[in-house]
């Protein structure tokens, strides 16, 4: 008996492009038809097309997650509304695509160094699953649980998206993404708080997520360039970012000052040179920041009296005249009471805290201005997972520095992590969605340095300084050298 052997014919680039064009055309036609029937249905084919793109393209994934998240998660409005639900669904598709890509990187040095981070991510994922059962047992609505656990899932996914991004984009492109995200984050933060406190009346009350972490990531990277590489022109970038966030009078932004200290003293190699640069550029940085802040005040028409009031608040921090500090103490006692009632597993994400302000007004919220919200929601088990996560990140940073010595990206990551730790004295940084967006880009840059160094070491003599086309590619076609954005 004879038969015909079936063979698989690979699809060529032109055929693949034709299929892509056909898919776009069909999606556009479906959206047009759906628009005539029901406007909401028009988003279905467009969403399907976007989901397909996120599944196969690493560049689209990191752009969507970082900038889509900064735009969708606008602090304090809408709860878990339709745009946020759509983002979370597409985020799941993007994570699936990144996870499949990362599985192909197991033999790379970047993946091997990132294994402690992946273990930390698994620990957070397990904690999230456990918290779902705890929240259900305490009759917390699933929607409230999802809204509250979302920032933790973003943090857990950060190493996966970072590995995917460094394999999909060159180091230069990653730096450009960080500059764009940090700049947008700083402007969004300034616009929100200037409007909220009545310091200035701008064209909008919100542009995006009002988090200081994207700005902190860019600030740490710029200061690392100044202190580690001696690139003083990056001082202007750092001063502009810091001025944009500090002009709001928000005390949380002062933690950015921890980044240059951590960068200067975080690694023994070249520590003296970095510390001397910190002493030299420190006064210059202060003057530059004040000048930029003055420009921001003039450009926004900020009220000088309001700024003076915020300065007085900064001076009276933690004193009896600081009403905000007294209010935080009240919230801390509320969180501590919930923790003592549920010490082992906590009360679960989505817990609504209720208390009375100093003026006697009743308030109800699932977010408090105290780091005790974390043990209140996750208990001692959550604290154990948090301690494990911190040790994994410390192991990762130490492994980076030991592998290649301190680089701009490695020290910037260290400064960013220290900033997050400093934030933990006031609030729980893991509940700030901006933390994960900055973390993804900082981790991607740090891992890209490892990949580039490995590629240069494996290159034939005379080609060590040629940069790969992609920061994640181990073997690429040779081309003319390009100037790197980080020092050798």
C-alpha cells in the first residue's frame, strides 16, 4: 500500500506580510459592520487584532504594558472600569507572549542571572492565589480583590517583561523608552498634584498615572550616568525630572534623593570616583533644580503662596502641627487593628478600611497612607514572601555587579530599588502601579548590559566593539560600530 507523504511548507516573509494585510483588512471591515450595529462591538475585532500583535511582537508588548498602563491607570478615578478591564485582559495576552519568548532564552546569560527574580515572581503569584481564597472567605467581592491585587501581579510580571524586552529591543531603544516613560510620568505627576492642591490651574487635571516611580527611574538612570560615567550633561535631565516632581510639594518625592547616594556608595569598584563626583555636582544639581523649578512655576502660573504653604508643611513633618502626619497615624492604627485580628493570612486584598478623620468625617477606602496595609491584607505569610522577594532582588543585583562590574544600568537599578525601599517608610510601594512600569525598564536595561557584554566577549577578534542588532541576540550579522549610550 502506497501513500503520499504530507509535508509542511514554511510560510515565506511575503506570504506572511500578505496574511497580515488581509487580517488588518478583515478586522477593519468587521469593525465597520459592528459600528453600524452596536458601537461597543467595534472594539472587539480591533481588540482581537491588538491581542494577536501582543502575542507575537516583543516591542509591542513592552510599549503596550508601560505606556498603556500609565494612561489607563489614572489614580483615583473609575475603579475597575471597562478600560482597565480591557487593559488587564490584553495584559494577560501580552504576558503569555512574553512568557513563551522567555522560555526560548533559557540558555542566555541574562536568563541565568534573572533566575532569582523569577523565583520571587513565583512567590508573589502563589501569594496572590492564596489571597484569593482568603478574600473569598472574608466575603470580599472578586472585583475588589482583582482591583487590589493588580499592582502585585504587575510587579510579579516585571522580570518576564524585562527579559522579553531586552531580547526584542536594542539597548539604545530601551534607553529611549525609559526617557519617554520617565518624562511622561514626571509631567503627569506634576499636573495631577499641582491641580489637586490648587497650586496651579492647568489645561487638565490628569494626563496619566500620578506616580513618582517612572520619574524616579529616569532620575536614577540620569544620576548614574553622571556619577558612574562622568556624563555631566545628564545632570540637566536629572534636575528637570526632580524639579517637576518636587515643585508639587509632595513629601514622597524626597525619596528620590536616596538614589544618587545609593549609586555613589553601592559598589566598591570606583566608589571613590563616584563619591567625589557626588560632592562636586551636588551643589550644581541643587542650583540647576531650583532654576528649572522656577521655570516650571513661571510656566504654569503657580501660586507662590500655595508653594510657600507646602514648604511649611515639609518643615513641620512629623511634628504636632502636621495634620497630614497625624492623619497617617490614625490610618496606621486602623491597619494595625485589622492585622492583629488576622495575623497569619491577613484579611485579603480588597479589604475596605473605615476610620474617622481628625475632623470627625467618616472615610472608607481600600488604600491607606501607611505601609501597614500590606500586613493587614496578607498577614505574616505575606511578610515572609516580601522578605523572600527582597533577598532575591539583592541576590540579583549582587550577581549583576559581580558578573561585569558596576555599569550605569546596574547602579541605576540599585538606586531605583533603594528609592522604593525609602517609599516603604510612608506607604506600601507594591500598591503603586507605577513601581512595576519603572522596574520593567530598569531591569531590561540591566539585563541588556549583560547580553551585550556576553556578545562582545564571544565576538571574533577585531569585532568586540560591534553592537548586536538586538540587545537579546547572541548571533547577528556584522555591521558598522555604533556609539553606545552607556560606558564600556
